[in-house]
């Protein structure tokens, strides 16, 4: 007998399956096309917090997930024998105006309160940041130590291997072999099906484009400069991302918007201009109407559960999201923040 069937082998589905497996449940994961075949197979891999002001239960949830990520991924690596690419390298953000400087200093104060000494948010001189530092008009940058990077595909494959090592199944095909309780973690396709069933938009797919460049900057911090993300990975490459497109001609093809993004990344770090482009990537990311993850009872499949909508924050939220889904599915305990409940997007 299978206690829990998870439909979808992206980061939310795998994290939920892992949390259930750890509690002794027999788990089967089914994905139509394979592990990390959708947006969880992207290339950027930035795990970054929301700004620390106006604290609420969502930011606390994310904070706990990010703080717990080190132990989570090290356990996955130990059980699976595979690397995830995880490292809490921190993040740099250029400060280009006096207004941005004032806001950064205010956030440093609120981070001291809400991050409780487990991570720092500081304003520092760019020279203190070292050689890997973005250009900044004021000579100052934000340095926060909560952000981390991960290799999305490697992380999902390590999770799948850990589930198998604990006796779980990973099957490729249609969701016909369902047993026990069912969790739907199929991203954009399920948001579309829910919208169709209810006759109204509850979420959509937002296209993202990103690239991998062949430059070895391993160990360097992440940089976010406006809408440009630069993420040095442990395999000696650098990821550059990402666009956010509501309208697009093709969901999985790159175009001139990615080329423009790469050029802007080169203006942040001129050394990227000489680096070869290893891979270009495009895909759809699930965005629920509430803009928060959608966790809990499935709104159109009676008796089933949903784990969806982790737009841009899926990998950062996944360890904690998997735990609260396991609480609900296996023990009937509802520890899901109010804004994450599916009805918020209906």
C-alpha cells in the first residue's frame, strides 16, 4: 500500500514527498515527464529573503525555511550521495541613490530585530566586498548573509534519490497509479485546470529566461542589481537571470529579451562579457493569484491536497512547505499561514 501519492516531481512535490517519507509514510511520486522537467529544472537557483520590514507570518515562514535550508540540504546530500549545489553565500546589492541608502539602513535595523542574530543585513563599502562586487554609484552596497544559492536540477535529483533511498517510488507517466492521499504539485498545468473548473483565473504561468555562463566564481556571493540576478555556482559557472513575462510567443524558447538581460549583467560584472554562454533556458513558473504559495486542500479535487504557486521563491520555501503539507496530510494538523491557503487565490 502507498500512503501518499504526490503528482509532480518539481521542488514542491519532492519536498512534500521527502517530509512524508521521513515520518514513515510510504510515498509514490509520479511525474508526466520526469524529475525537475518543468520550471524546477531552471538554472538560476537564488534563495533570497523578502525585505525585513513590515514583518508578518509569511516572512517568518520564509525566514524559518531559509535558516533551516542548510540542515535540510545536507541531510539530502548525505542520504542520496549526490550534491545539491547549496551554499549560504550571502548577497550583495548596489546602493545607487541617497533614498536607497536610507531604506537600506532602515532595513538593517529591522533585520536585527526579525532575523534574531541568525543572519545580518549591513551597509558596507564596496571595497570591503572584495573583487566580486557590483558597480555602485554611492560606493556602498548591501551585504546580507541569509541568501543562499542552489543548483536546481542537481537539488531535485538529489531529493528524488533520497526518497528512493528511503523506500519511496519515483514513476514517470500519467497520474493513474494513485493510492492513499494525493498531493497535486503540477505547477502551471494545475493552475490552468483549477481556473477552467472554477471559470475564473486563479493563477497563471509567468515566463522566465536565464542563462549559464562559463566563468568560475565559486564561493562568491549572489548579486541582485535591479532585475538582474547573478549567481555563481559551485560547478564553476555563473547563472544570469531572469525575465518575468506575462505575454510571450513561446513558453520555452529564448529570445532577444534574454540577450538584453545578459548584456545588462555584463554591465554589472564586465568580466562576464568574455565568458562563453553554456546554456540558454526558458520556462513557465507558476504564479498563484495571491502571489503566495498555494498550500492546503485542493480547491477542485475533493479530498486531495495542493502544493503550487512558488513563483520565484519555490526553492527557498520548499523545506518548510513540505513540512506543513506533511503535517496536514499525515496528521491533520493545519500549520499553513492564512495567506497560503488556496481560497486566497479563488
